[in-house]
C-alpha cells in the first residue's frame, strides 16, 4: 500500500506524553539479558591473543602447543578465515581487523584465538601460542603520518580524490572537498580574519557493556549468533560474507545493549567466535575485557584541523576555509569526509571550502561515536567563530544569529536546506536565563552550535493484533535509546488505543525483513514511519472486518478514537465497535488482523542545536569544572519528551568528558597507556551539574508527526562550548582538546611569560 509521509499538524493524545519505559523494570532489577547473559549448553569460552606491537610483520604463528593443551577445543588464526571479500575493501578491513593476516597494525590487533572448556584453560592456551614478529617503525600522530618520511602502513593505499592519480602508496587514504563560492575573494572582503590550528585527541564511546556474543555453527550448515549490537541485520551480512555462509542460514539475535553510541555498529570479534564454533563443533562465547575494548574496538579519530575565517566589522562572515586531518586507524574510511561536510553546516556562507584528509595510523580501527567526526570539526570552527566575535567586539550569539543558515540556504556541503532549527535555537539561547546570569571569579562562559545530518534507510515492521485487542509490533531497529516506548506511543496514537495495550519487540533476523543499522539517529524516525504505515494498513483491515460484522459497505466505516464507526444516516443507530470486539471476531471474519510495512524512510531532516556552558577554573591546579550547562535543540516533535531530554543530557555529558579529560595516551612504543576506566576517566555524576534542556519543535515536513532524529547532535557542540568557556575564564585561547589541567596550566604559564 502507498504511504504518505507528509507532516500532518493535528492534535496528539499519546505522542508527546511521558509514559513509563517498557524495559525499565527489567533493567533496574537485573532481569534484562545483555550480550554476556546468554548461555548455550556445552558452550566453550573464547579468548583472543593480541599483538604487543604497534606495527610488525607476522613472520610465523605456531599454535601446536596450545592445541595440545587439555581442554582446548579449537584454535584459529587468519588461515581459518580465508579472504572471501572479493575486492571489497571495507569487508577486507573487517576481516583483517578481526584476525591480522600479514601485519599487526596496532597495539591490541588480534592475531589468534582459542576456544576452551573454561576461561583459565583458554588463558593458559594463549600463552602457549608462539608468534614471531618483525617489528616495524610505527606512527600514531595524524600530522606525523602525513610526513614524507613517515612509516608506511599499507602498500596498497594510494590517495584517492586527487588529480593526477598518485603513483606511490601513502598514509593519506583519501582527499575530499566541499564548498562553493570563491574563498579568496571572500577573504579579500574581510576586515578581520582568524586563522588557527586545532587538535583533538582520540576518545572512546565508553559504553558500560563490553562487546559480547555467543556463536553456534550447526552441523547442517546453519548458524546462530546472539550478540550486543546496534544492527543485527548488518552483522548477519558481514559475518555471513566472511564465513562463506548463505545469509539465510545465519540467524542473528540482538540482546539488550548496555550502551553503543556508534561503537556497536561495527563487527569486531563475532566472525572469530563463529570460526571457533565451526572448528570446535560447539557453541562459543566470547566476551571482551575492558582492556580489550579500549585497545581493539573502535575509538574516534584524533584530528588536526586548520581553520581560517573572515568577517566584516559588522559581523558578516565573508569566507570560511577548513583543512581537516583525521586518523582512521590502519584502514581507509570516510571520517575526514564527514568532518569536512559538517564543518560550516550551521552557517549561511557565500564563500566556503573544506578539505578533508583521511590518514591511516597505527591505532585501532576507528568507529562511529554519535555524530561521527562532527564534534571535532565543530570544535575548530566554533572556536574560530568565538574568537572572531571577540576580535570585532560583537556578542558571540549575535554573530551566529547574523550568519545562521535558514530555510533556502545552500549548505556548506551542497544541499539546500528546508525548514531548520538553527536560528530558533540561537534565539532561544539569547533569551535563556543561563545566558543572562552573572559570572563570578575564575569563571567563564562559552557557547557553540552543532549540526548532524540524520538518516532514514531501509525499515520493516509487523503489527499484529491479538484476540484481546492488544497490539504487538515487531521491529528490526535495535533499541539503543528508548525507541520501544516511542514506537508504542506512535502505534497507540495511530490506533487510538491506550499505550499500555501496545508492546514492541526487536525481532531476530529470521523473523522480519531487512532493517538498516540503528545509527544516524534513525531509530525512532525510521521505525515510527514503518509503524505508522503498518498501523494504517491494519486500520484498513479493521474497517473491512467491522463492515463484515455490520454487513455494510466498507466505505461506510471509519476508524476514530480507537473504534469503528458507521457513518451516514442509514447507519446512525449502530454502536461503535472497539478494537477488542473486532479482534474477538477475527476468526469469523477472515482470520488474524495485522498490518505490515516495508519502506525506505527518506526525508530524515537535518538537526541543529545550541549549547551554553559555564566553567570554573582553578588557576593553581588548572582544573576546570563545569558548573552550569544548557542544551537547546530542535527535535521536530518530541515523541517521548523525557527520552529526548535524556538524549540531550547524555550527549552533553559525553561531550563534556571528551572536552575536559578523555583521551587515548600512547607511549613512545606505540602502546596504549590507559586502557581502562581508572586511567581513562569519563565523567561521573559528581563531575557534572544538572544539565538543563530546552526542546524546540520545528516539524520535519517529511514525517507524519514532524519527527527528527535527536540522538547525535547533542555531542557536537560541547567540545567547543567547554573550550570557549575555559578560554573565557583564563583569557587564553585553548586550541587542544581535551583542555585538561596540564594544558590549562601550560597556557597560563605561557601567558605569564609574555
């Protein structure tokens, strides 16, 4: 059936309310089943041997002693996962990252794995595997990796996106460029220009639950995988491709997920567990340790970014130029491209240019972290915009308001914007009590804007009505932020029934059609589209059943407020039929009642936010503490306002940690020095104030309720907002994230010597 996604401005009864989350009790009582909570009879325990070197040829691997150890049932190396990628570079990168083939490319790179009857035997077996390495020079810094004399990571990488095509391999995997106008002409019109280089360090998503899975390869060629993931359909495809399985023969079930934030959109160890199970003929459970999570699962990029921005004395930005260098780990990807696309997206610029360089280094394979690449780009650009405002003596909010993108603006990355919320968020920030509050000694205030694209994608759902009139919806988008409650509200709204009568489940890959990964802030947006479509299809069936029960034409039946009503004078004496009454008679009117939907959810609608941050800096220790923080963001329509506020607060909290403390620290040997929460410090409750939120609702015209994704934009502004606040407090421009105490003290000492 056709589905019209157009926004319909109507009164809503369920959507927009703050109902209890359906999974809440199970999660707080410990009944919810996460990745490591699943067990199978006779399962083995897997452990992975990892490289102690940042860069080394693997000369040989001898597993014979490990295989001979009592209790060991299987040992695998790259030889047990032959290359079936057929020239697909992205798939080969997953394969090589799961088990190193010829080179260990970073500290922690997997080189072998064992499956044994228990963990102690598995650990003992790892010590018996003899690996001979030929250690190579390494490089972990993005700028150093671009130097002509840098150690070469991959002889098959030739920089794409440049003309002429290079004849020599390079650590620069790709060059991307966006923009329009003439930046040179724009700079010529500027009265004031700011030109600086900014750096950000690598961070991890810091999810509570480590990667975990249980794999079982059966004797009939089928296989099962239970895993914590943000996208079990994508995992199924990747694992089937790497194991040489038919997709239909691999069933993947997603567990509850103890945090993902983009880090569980990538396959890390699941193919290894499947290979061990295939070899051992028994189920295999593989759970990463926290150290392994840090050393061998995807962090963000580290970056080095040059920004040049010019404006007239009255605050009109005449040109913006950014050159962005992003690490991607040892494999080519598109992180710099995303950074280049998002850099100036908040502004309506006549002349703008961004150039991104994707650089391979001896660090773990980079993964998404909420709005991937955008926080670093925003830090650089929003810091420069803040400094530009100071240089021309203009209020930082006013400068942004004057240059904000609006409906009809051509974005810095190409498309023309439809209705967007950057202007309203800035107006709200200007009027917010936070912006007007006085500041005390050693305190500073900063603000920044942020942008993310959002995404829709392939989506499928089934809506089934029980004999008692209750509704079960099977979806394929993993719930990473409360989408089950939101989808229940959507279904209740469409059907006109109580929220308590709807239950949403996440179906496994054998029970539902394909669904894209839960990323790009697509969870509620895309699955709500499919849920609305399925509900409307079900209503068509419900009307047909009511017509049969009444023995009248279906054209004379409408569905209103959760009941079927007969319309027209000749049917005026008929009492409405409830969903429960119609469902109870389903066996006599044609069988079970259901609605299905398969669609590509286009028109996700871009997202904008503005953040305000106050910090207090101790000039003796360099310690910065956030004392007040406000998030203002356009949600399109807040389906469940409490969840939306939680997304705003969660993104801000993670961004504050990134801005103040979090970073990967590598030694001269290229090994990670802080692979754990003791030394890699994420914010705890005592580190943060209550984060205030303000939800704006500028409807997305391509969603029936106006919904936009909200989960990623909140992490984009904090790096810049915090850095701008610290710069204001100490009167020194901070250009290196995190603005940790040593960096603040160094800046203060440098100023004192001037």
